[in-house]
């Protein structure tokens, strides 16, 4: 992520107008265990970079799902083109953005690295064991279900007026349920 943050910072610093780049990647993983059997495992990743520029008081926007230099540069040029077109139509001069001290740093929340280091096999074994423990808690329990889902989010924000920050966040949820029967009910 540091390489991408550095490339984003270089791009916004070299742009002829105010530019903001916002990178966001979300990875999700989920699994379900029922009656001791794995019923499903899914993984998905989405990512992209949002671009916001200001040209002579007018805003322009663009985005790309790619994070290579050429795609980022193309998205910035598209946003500048949009803002330039809008700026040519405006009738009133808009004031510039205020000068403020902006955030710089890495803001990684606890638990991200630990959860990321766990293998799918380890997570699956924990779900299988949890489901089995619930199922064997009582002879009345006919079926149990254990679901595990997690989401990893990586974000970078870089602006031409000095902001450069990144964050990592992981969320994990474990759910257990049981169906019991007693005297036919």
C-alpha cells in the first residue's frame, strides 16, 4: 500500500490544479458450516480510486477501478476536463479552498494483521468446532449453524494541498444458531 500511496502523492503534487485521490479496496470472506459440513465459502474483492479536482472554482469527478499510473493519470485528466468545461460556464467566481493543516499518517486499527494472518483452514476449523460444540450441547438440538464473515478495508487519501493518509480496518463476525426439538416441537 505504501507504493500506491507514494504514487498517488506524486500524481496529486504534480497536477496543475487541486486534486484529491481516494483509493478504497474491500475484501470480504465468508463461510458457513451446518451439521458438521461446509455449506459455503465465498471471497470477493472490489477496489477503485475516486478522483475529485477543482479548476477555477468548479468541481470535476472521475474514477477508475485500476491503480496503475496510466489509469490514475487518465482519471485525473478526465476529472480536469469535466471541471474545466463546467468552469467555462460559471457566472460567478468561487472562492478558493481554505488553507488548513491536513492529516498525514497511517491509521491502522488493531486486529487487521492478526485476522489477515489466519489461514482459511484455521478459520474453517474454528467454525467447525464452534458448530459442533453447539450441536452437542443438548440432545434436543437437531441442527446447528455457524457462519463466519470478515471484511478488510484499505484506504488511501492524497490531496495536492498536503493530505496523505492511509487506513486499514478489519471487521469479523461469527454467528451461531441452533434448532432444537422437544416432544415433537
